[in-house]
C-alpha cells in the first residue's frame, strides 16, 4: 500500500514538473518553517508525550498464538503478544522483539491490519505475519515477560480462555478475516515506510471514483503552496496537518482537513493506506505520519483550482485500477478510535 501511495504522488509530481520525484516524508508546510517554536512544541518524544503499542495476531490452522501474563496485576491470564515500542526502535523491530520475548518464537511481520488510537498521543499497531523459528515458551521457562505461550482455537479464546482483557477479540477477528481473504493479495499489505518523522502528522489521500461509459477514472485532491505572486507552480502535495499532542483525535483532524477545502463535502473515511516511522534517533524521529484514504461524494468529473486545492485526474490506468481494487476489497488498514 505504501508503494501505491508513493506511485500516486509520483504521478502527480510528474504531471506538474515533468519529472518523477521519489516520495518524500510528510509535508509539514510553510507554517512550521515560519514558526519553529510551534514545531518544537509539536515534536513527538516517545515516553513523554507519545506512546506506541505493537500487537501480533499470528494464526496457524485456525489456532491463535497467545501468551500467559506474568505481571502481578494480571498474572495467569492470557493475551496477544504485545507491548510498548522502546526508544530507538521501529514498529517492526518492536513487534518482533515482543513476540520473541513473550512466546519464544521468531516472528516475521507481513502487514499492519489495524491502528487503534486514543487522541493523537497513543497508538496501537496490530500486525499479522508468520513464525520463522524459535521454540514455544513453556512454564519451566517463565520470566518477567510471560509465564508461557500456547496455540488456541479462536473459539476457545473468544469463549472460555481467561483473558487479561477482551479488547483483543476484535483484533483476532480481523486477523482471521485477513488470513482467510487478504493474505494472498499484496495490495492488502502495509508495513511502515522508513521515513523519519519528528511529529505526529495526518495526510489525506482524498479520492473521487468516476465511472462513465464503462470507463473508470479517479481523481485525488492536492494542495499547492503558492509563491508570493500567487503562482501555484510549486510542489503539489496531499493535504496534511501536523497535530499537537493533545485531546483531539484523528477523525477531528481529518474533518478539519476536509472542511478547509469544502465544509459541505460528503465523504467516507475508509482507513489507513500509509504509515511512515523509523523511531531513531530518539527525540528526533519519534513521530509518525499516517495517510488516511477518504472517498468523496458525489463522484463527478471536476478539475481545476479551488483556492490552493485542485482535483487531479490520475491518468495511469494501472493506478486507477489499483485504487478501485483497494477500495472494493477493503484492503486498507482498519481505523479504530476510543
């Protein structure tokens, strides 16, 4: 999915500049450059104002990999392998470490299937993937990370296994559906792009799908940074906003971005289609950029500028087909807020 988003960006840049530029990390816009103090206040610092949780849903022949808690507050209960991302650690490195520490097994992430968020300061990234080695932890090997690990039928997890919390049940259900219907579809896979981010940033891939005379086309919304004389011939980019680490949430940020273009617009928020994060060096790259796929209605053909915004028609047939497919098969990453 990251590559699909990158391909759309390159198609836009190629049209406006005549050359294909590599995808860049999220654009913070001119506002941050003019107000460096504001940017500093919005910097994400792991362990201070932002927290990332990683979780693994691993399923083999209908059985779910679970770990038994060793912590005093929930000792003896069962949960998915999960934990906090540490300083100078990427999301993938974090989930690999947690699975190894809590189950004894080597885990290879294949895709993120869900991103939960509380405000803009707490995020849980749920991965699916496969086991590539290791040995299942037994009671004789218990330590502070976990007592033991085991494989359980999904139905047993849902009905009779004593769980630390039931918030993992929807994640397991999503995992079962992903392994059953999406595992073989590469368009349904999303792993973090290794672009360093200093802040928590939300971008919109706002699209319109138009079908006319049996021909499919798609438009995406782009912004232009105007020069002093009002010239729009600068880099076009997806609408984006770096957010404060406060009480707002991702939906509120998406609403703000949409309303900045057209307050009367009807749209559907599908899910995440790109994640950018490295986690290193700590204090400078603890941010994350999340690109949200939004579909706008009514889907009518429309190009041209509206202020700093423009609907851009993507001419590449393969990109158009892939965007349609992504939406039709619901290949995007689930969007959950609490």
